[in-house]
């Protein structure tokens, strides 16, 4: 018996029909942002494709193909295996504790032989699917009941706690914020979020004493007063602000940035790549990139609004929220508006797993768009194929 046998036959689409329904403009916007990233990585290596730009391109091409594959797979496949994907990602996070690879003082990767996988990036997508699956099965009355908050709270807190242990506070915050956004979109009452905020504020002293590492405390203190240690903990953000300001309106020109090319700017290929772009292309260049991000976010919201299935809406909202948080946190960090955390600029910063997880996420958004008219029953019963 086929999955949703009677219902699905009314909505079968051929592969060619699905390809025709793909959001090619969204794909073009993503390629545009990634191309800017290739150029900045080329500049970061002082006019060389190696070691960053060439590897980024080699990852992006199969990533786009994977994104398109995800997009044409029936959306009911993703709701069917949402929990399985979540627990697989959770197992990978647990494996980091046992056999994780240490890099730059943190244990965040699992060595799979062919490549190193960062499970926390996989969890960002898996958590969205699992929460969307959970809330899809609830009625409006069930959503507002207090007992209905327990399963999603567990789904969010388990991976967040494992990620904090790596330690990776930035990704943990992303998981919590994305989970909160999906719960809000699902209809959880505002007073719940208010109570959670009060609890978080009340827990800050205990978290400061017991949970934060020394370098994390330094980042917070440096954020409050960057001049307290300009050659130590405050060096990164001080140099970032100098580079941002020196770019002016139109920048110093491609590969002409002094702060980055004279090695004053740290981690220019990852966390501080927006700073390098603003120094070389000025405020105009920065606004162009921000504009592309705004179009992508607006496109994702529009797809969420048009989806008929609750699952599809929540998946699109969850993925686009994660994307927005990537952009906001990275840019706010390099401008000194929030403490420095290890969050890359999406599709621009150098990084393999983060790029692949984002492209898979956008594949899910495209999948929601392709299957926007498919209505998935709330009380789902999966039969064996």
C-alpha cells in the first residue's frame, strides 16, 4: 500500500513538472551570494584560488545538485523521516563526545574518513524538520496546552546542551532561537516566551559562574569594553572596526584592503569575511550583499506563506530563520554590536559542512514551494510501501 495511497494519487507530479516548478530565481540569488564569497576568498589568499576559493567552489557545485535533489523529493518523504533524521543527528552529536576531532581548541567534528563532518550543522536542519513534524500533528487547542511544550523543549535542549559542551555557544544559541521561532509560528502563546526570557535572565549569574569558559567570559567583557585589552581579547573586534571604517563609501578596491592583506584582520576567510568585503568595496559593497540576503529571506517567507500544509510552512520558516540568524549574528559580531561568536557568514565564509547544511535547508524550502498545494492530513498514518 502506497504512502497516503488515495490522497497522493491526486497530487502526483512528474520529475519534469517538479523541475519546472523549481524557484530558479531563488537559486540565482544563492549563486550570486556564493560567487561574492568565491571572490572574497580569492582576495583573502592574495589573488590565489588556493587554499580556500577552489575548495569552496568544489563543495558548492555538488551542494547545489544535492539542493535540487532535496527539492524534487516528495514533501511527504521528509515528514515521514523527520524524527529518524533528528535522532541520527543527535547520535552524531553524541559521537563527538566519544570520538570527536579537536580543532582550534574545540571538539566539534567527527572524522568519517573521506571528510570531517560537523554534526551541529546537520542538527540545524534536522531540528527544523522534527519540530515541524511535531507541531503539524497538533490541533490549535493542543498547541496552547502546557504539556505540549515538553516534547519540543526536549527536542531543542538535548542538542543545545551537547553543542555547548563542544564548546560552541554560537551554534547553541542558533538552535534555541530557531526552535523558539518555530514554536512561535506554530501558535505557542506569547506569555510562554516572556516566562522563558525571565528564566534566562535569572539564570545569567549562575551560567556566568558555572557554564561559561574563560575565553567566553573574556569575549563578553571585551564586548562591553573593547579597549580593556586592545592587544589581547579586544584585538579582533578593534581591527574589525578599523577595517570597516577605512573602507568608506566605495572601498579601497579589490585585493587592496590593508587591514586584511597586511594580516591585521584575523580569520578573514571565515568569521570576519564581511569586514574584508566592506574594506575593499565600502558601504556600497556591503549594502549590495545585504540586499541579496534580504531578497533571499523575503523569498523564503513568501514560500512559507503560500504553503497549504502546516508542515511546509513551519519548515520554510525554520530554515529561513536559521539563515537570517546566521547573517544577523555574523554582521552584528564584526560591527561590535554583540560579543564575538563563531558564526560564519552564509555562503560567503569558508566552510564545508555549514554550506552543505544551508543548501540542504534551501532545498527543503524549494521542496515546500514545489509541493505548496499538497495538503498533508494532521493525523498521519504511514503504511508500508
